[in-house]
C-alpha cells in the first residue's frame, strides 16, 4: 500500500498536471523575462517573448541554458529576485574555477524540501521514522535537502553529514535509525564496516535507504540491500534546479518519478538540440515552473536518460526517468563530488605545468580513487627528492582547493604522457557505473 | 672545489633505469660512481661520469637531467675515516643532503661524494681538517 506525502498532486490525472504546468510556465517565463536580464537577452536574441509562451508545448521555442551560462553569470547574473528575499545559497562546481551559486527564497526552500519529503514517504517514511542524513551538509545540497525533507515529514532527523563512520554506526545502532540517506558507495562502505564490527543485517533497525549524488548499478543496489537488510531507493537532483528530490524512486524501484508540478522535463538530442519523442534516449533538460531565487528555463543537465509514462504500480502519475546512463560532457562524479577535467587542467596551468596530463579514475573496494599524472618540466626538476615531493604535495593542496577532493598527484618524466593526434584522451575511467 | 654530478629523473617503471644506463654506455661514457634514490613514484639517478657533456646530451633525450655540484673527498680505506669527515662537517653545522661512497681500486683509498647545503663552507671545513678534495679531473684519474 503506497503512502504519499502529497497524495492529491502525486496521483493527479495527466490532465490536471498539464493544466498546472501550463498555468505555471506562462507565469515563470514572464517572471524570468522581467527579473533576469541575462535570460531576457537570450530570449530577445532568439526572437521569443513571454507572449509567445501559452503552454508547455511552447517551451521548445525558448533558448537553452548551459553550465557555461551559469559560470559566466556568476555570481548574480541569473538571480531572479532581490537579495533581501533570498535566505540561502547552495553551490556546485563550475567547469573551471568559477563555481555555480544558486539562490533560494523561503518559498524555494519549502518547495524543494517538499520534494524531498515526497521521496522519504515514497521510501516508507513517516513521523515514526529516524532518518540518518549522511550526505554532506554545507554548500552541497544533499545534506540540507534530505534534512529539510525529513523535517517536513516529521521524522527524527540525525544531521550526521558525511564521514566519521564509527560515529555513524554508533548513532545508527544506539538511536535506531530506520532510513539511511547517503551516497550509494558510502552505504556500501557502511555495510562493510558493520560486518567487520560483527553486526548482521538483521541487527540494525534500518528498513530503507535513499541513495544518490552519483551513478550506481542495479548490481550495487542488490548488494547494498543484502548487506544492510533494506530496500534501497534512488534519488536524483542537481543544485541548479534545487537539489536532490527533482526525481525519486517509489516502491516499484523501476525508475524515478519527476516532480512534474515543479519541473518540466524534455529529452533532447545533445548535438542538435532537437526535442526527441517520448521513450527516446537523450539529454535531460529541466525548466523550473515556480522558482523565485534562481529560476532556470531549459537548463541542459548533460545527463543522458530515457523517460517513461508507463503506468506505475505505486499509483503516482508523474513521468519516470531511468537511472542516468552517462553524460554528454566529460564531467566525472568522484565520491559524490562533481569533477571536471578542465578544473584539473586549470590548476595545472596555474601551477606552471604544461597540460600534459592523464586522469585515472578507479574504484577500490567501495571508494573512488582519483590519480592525476602530469609531466615535470625540466625547469621544475630538482636534485632533492624532498623538493619534488613538496611539489606533489603543493599540487594536491591546489587540487583539493579547486575540486573539493584531493587526487593523488604523480609527477612523471617528460614525453611519457602519450600525445594524441586528434582530441586528447585525458581521462581513463575504469569504474563500471552504468548497467 | 666541487665536482659535477648528473641527476636524472626516472619514472618508477620497469626498464627506465636500464634505458638510462644503456644510453650512456652506447655513447661510450663511463660511469665512475652512482647512486639511485627511490620513492614510490619516481627515482633519482645520480651519476659521476667521465664525460659530462656527452652523458647529459644523450640522457636529455630520455628524461630530465640536471648538473649538480657535489663535493668529493678522499679518505683512507680504514675504519673511522668516514666518521672523521662527518665530524668535521658536524662541527660547523653543515647539513648533508645525501652521500654515497665507494672504494678505489688502489689499495687503501676510498671516496665519498656529498651533497651539502653549503658547498663552500664544507670545502673550507674539510680542507681545514686536512681532508683532500677532488676536482673533476682528479675524479677521472681514480683507478
């Protein structure tokens, strides 16, 4: 028997949802045109005005927004309201040094937290539950999102953030956590540590997990479900659109329902920008329907996906998206953190190295590893080992400051990084992330 | 006086060391002394050779090469000789970065190559203690 956080809208008819979307899009487009000069300019250049948008069918007339636009608009270029109306920012990686800053009014926060609440209830949560939030808190939206959703549902919220696994387990067992929210690789790791400490799956009180922020396979889901003794649910989101909760899995565990009353989704051909028919594989594009602080129209996520309107046994009528199957850009997700190779290149160039480098990503146990090999310039060579090691350490520090995680840096001899004739292949990812 | 040592950066991969040594021997250069310092990722090969310019030229094709001035001292091949040299340096608080030592073919002689943080002070201290230092030419002549 399904539980819903907001039953009426989650199980509303297609006609009702469409009517809501059509009403909201007209208002959101006018709002953006009047409040966001950056996007107004894009619309004017394309010859589209708010008067041209009568329904969601007209969204295809609007210009796209990309990560590059968000980077160029840093920090206030896409702000949709006066700063005095904003109560928070969250931030995510840009493609180089400039980060993306998203602004939230209280209404934006409430809407976002409601989406997360829907996810928690879909995973079986109620005010009787104890929700352990091990996503990072702070600029990252993971912690705050699930935290807010948990509050809205009325669960007892454990604001653990990530790390300190001994303490996570201590609280999990002593405070009887019933729902775990973290990245899938951290969930797998917690499972291992529990076993090492002698706990069996039936010893914990967990019944469900809500895992996202990185890609994970069905195989990994089954493995986590077995090791923790839970049902594992997928969740999807991005800071630019709000955070986690843009889409969430229900008990059918066969795709995530996108909150269509708040986010309009299109699937496009990443090369041509053409909108593809339903059921096609392509790049997900989201249009916010009722955001105030940071409203985005036709934002290209770079996530490749398939949508399905097949009837879902849970009773929810919102369209489902399968797990993202890859990216149309070169972004990597490492330990839940978005990393762009171009950020790594920026650091190397700033530190005086030539862009002769190789990035290797792998998974050891349940931990993603990141190694960067870069050629030492002759004028950087020293006869002292400690000098060279100090260089590696300095690079690691600069990388950590830029990326939020620290790769292992390796200095190598010149001409050992293969030069390529065409497009340089700089990234080797050995992980199997997609089914 | 200092002698010239060549320092070569080597990736810590099979064949790197052999390739460097092969290049030198194919160029007809003779290695008089060497040491190899290793870390997990790379090695530093330090060489005293009988033809610095030629060795540097061929090694530069393989990797990065640096000329480093080091101090070479002669000592008697007896117990306590190295100890004496190090005490002379310690007395003037000269720091030894690294060193490597070898015996001479002629009975009774041994040599030590030192990288110190202050070469001039080291030379003065060792000279003052009656230790003979070698020049590049004298290194070549060791048998």
